[in-house]
C-alpha cells in the first residue's frame, strides 16, 4: 500500500541565524519536535541532510530527498545567514498518522505559537500526496504540489488534512476534522 508524503513550508519573521531569543526558541523547539515525531506511530522518515548541517538548506546534500527547493513566492534569503524559512518533508503510513503527529503532542503545542515565529503569507502551509512504497518524495515534488494547491482546490494530486483523499483518489475526511481516512499497513 502507498505512503503519504507531507511537505510543510513557512516564512519566518527573522532569519534562522538571528541570535534573538525567539529564533533560538523556535530552533530548540523544532529539534525537540523532530525527536518526538521520529517516535510517532506511522512515522517512516523525513528529509535530513546527509552530514547534519544545521542551517545549511540550499547548499546541503539531502540524499534521496533531492535538492532543497522552496516555493516561487518565497522572497527572503537563501544563505545560512539570511534564510528565513522552515520547510519539512516527511513520509507516513497514512493521513491519520501524520495528522496525529502534527496536531497533538509537542508539535501541537508548538503550533499554538506559530504566529510568534511565522509570517502570514496567504499561501497554504502544507500539502499531502500519496507515493508508492518504494518512492522517496523530493523537495521539488513538495514545492510543486504546494504551488498547485495554492491555485487549485485540493485533489488527489495535492491535498490537505481538511480535505484529504484516499490513495484511490476518493475524497475522504480525517477523524477529528470529519470522517476517518483509512490507514494502510506498512509496505
């Protein structure tokens, strides 16, 4: 059965390299969130740099996840000193597993603080899509689908937690938002 890919993107109010307490708090919270998420039921993996370079996004080697990419509407810096963004790319056994990881626990608590850290952009901040078990989604896949979602309604190609689709392309609902989306066993 397929897995679900989740790409998230947000524009930070200040660059990641900013030494201010609020930026440090975001970074520290993010590291704790990643540790917790890796232990969530249904978690398969996430894009990480091959050498674990903190702050190096565009220059880093992301291995099978491909070259780092951002939506066309991102207009801030692209160096380790000037980048003001947070992007994630992860793989899950299903929509429910990803939903639970995002909206509960430590990440759910961090979401309550998003307005402290992120600018409002008028663009979607996440997109999901189904991938085959042997596929690794790339940053370019995530960007392409997020940009598609911005100009179109959710569809099997690019959807949200509020308007998910089954792997077969049927509209569904995530429990907690509507009806349950069926989970699929690991490949």
